């Protein structure tokens, strides 16, 4: 099988690493990839939302399957582009249709979907520039803290949690009237704040059946003790000790099954990963958000625990035979620590030489933001590397990842030293 994988981050490196192990693989291309993905396939310079250029590449290189890493091509309609083109229709795309990708592309769409299918989530209301006054009234009716979410994709920066009602009103105006988040903030969802502990669940589905992947917990804040600015994710652990079988059964019955059935009932074609961003409140699960792809850095901690052939699963998705495919997991715990550029998530420098990648022992290093300059690897993003380890216990996995991080150096490198500490039992 000849596969084209789209994306350039740690998620895509983890997927490339796993796809490259498949007995069904003949050739793997990654667009655009990074310094790490080139160890597992051929990086190609393609814009992942330039679908006509992608068509040319797919036909020229006789690609049999396209695996989509990030959300942008999905929300832009890559699945539909392939299905509706007679020359591409027989090349499966692993990812949902444009309509189904609205689960991530529009917070308001996702909320309405959850309401229609009785999926537990926070109380909410949606506002536009024309209903700003009603938005102020809604904030007055709520208790602090106030959660404001830009409706569209805002590169992970579109969610604000504010303690003061005056400040919340000011931010609402800034989003709706002053274009703080551009077109992503043309609508704003105001949501009840849920206090609890978060975790992420993932399924892969062919639209009829689904397989549940291991759960994970990621750490979004830049500072230790979950302080400071939000980031794309500073690390992750899997499994999550507090997510016992009883709790996971609640998630499956109250959230996963109604989501998969709801998508089918509404005629929303979904063939790929569904990410459930969840929060446990007094023992009950609630959905905070959906993503229409795997998370990052969660992929780097979950995929190493997948023992099955991932291309076999993708083939099951493409042919609607996922229910017949076998899925197995490594029982060991996994821990991923992100190394980031100094200054991230605000201003940071790129182009720093990375040393020590050959000195890693017993861990996996997934490249999140790198590029190759000959044999030299340079930093090329805010999040640079994800160091993942497996261990009999979470403690041992963390010890291994933190031990190997000591071998890696680049100027102004930073990482959190408390990943996973809050869930150790």
C-alpha cells in the first residue's frame, strides 16, 4: 500500500512511525513532514490544503490511501474533494467529511449536536455581534468563572476562562465587535464552567462500528502546577489512573455510542478518529470539546501503546469492515514530555541546533517542530520534541522520559518537570 500522510507535527511523526511498521506498507510519503518523519518515509513539499496539487501528487505517485493528521484539511473538505472526483474517488481518506468535521470546526454546531443526542455537556448559549447585549445579559445570569469560546478554529487560542464579569463582557465585545480572533470569533459560545479533572478519549470509526483507543491526560499550561498560559500541550500520560472501568463504561454509553449513532442518523459521513475532550465532575463524564482527528501530544503517548497494525485498522475504516479487525494494546503505561522553545507560547526563536538525539536509550523521540539541514536537526516551532517512554508503571515511564531529556540540548529549551505527578497513585 502506498500512503500519503498529511501534517508536520509530533502527532504525524508518531503516526509515520507506526504506519512504517505495517506489513501492508510499500511506500510512505509525509507532506510536509519534519526532520523526524523522514526516518520513516519520504517528506514531500505539499501544501496540505491545496487539494488540486494534492490530486496531482496522488495520481502521479499511485497513492492508495490518504491519512489526515491535522484538522485544517478536514474542516476545509478534503474528504469531499476526493469522494466527488472521479479520478480520486477510489482513494480512501482517513478523516471525516466536511459536514461531520464541524464537530471541531464549529463549537456551536458541536453543542447543538450534543443537545440533539442528549450527550452530557455544559449549559451554553451562542452569540453574534448583533446579539451582544443578550450576551451581556447571559453573562449576568451565570456564576464565575466565565468560559468564552470562539466558534471557529483559532489554533487552540480561542478559549478564555475569566473570573470577573466586567472583564468577561469586555472580552466578549473584543471577540464579536473588534475581531480579536478574526472570522473564528464571529460567533462566540458562552459556557457554564465545569470544575473537575480532564481526560481525553479517542475512537476510530468507519461510521457504523468503532474501536476505543487508550485514554490519555494532557497538560495544557506552560507552567508547573498547571499555571500560566495555555499551550498546544506540554506532555501527556496514558492510561489515566482515575479512569476506571466503571467510568469508562459511562463514557462509552453516554457519549461515544450516542455520538457515533448520532452522526450516522444525521447522515454525517465519518471515517476516522474522533477525539473526545472530557471532564469528570463528581464521577460523571461531560464533553468539553470534540476534535475530528487525534490530539497532540496525546497521539505521541497513545499510539506507542497500540500493538495492532494501524494500516489494517485504516483499511477497515475505508471498507466499512472495522468491526472485523483486531485491536490490541500494550498494558504498560506511557509518558510523553514536550521540550519547547524558550518564550513559547509567546514569542520564541527558531533555528536552534538540537544536540543529543543519538544518545537516547529506551525512549522514543517524536519531532514536533523540527527541520533537517543536512545531518543537522534544527528547531522550527514552539513545541520542538516529544520524549515518550513505556514502563510497567507510570512512575517508571516518567522516570525514563525525564532521564532521556537530560541527553537532549538546544538553546533555551524548556519542559515541565511535573507531568503526570497529579495522577500518580
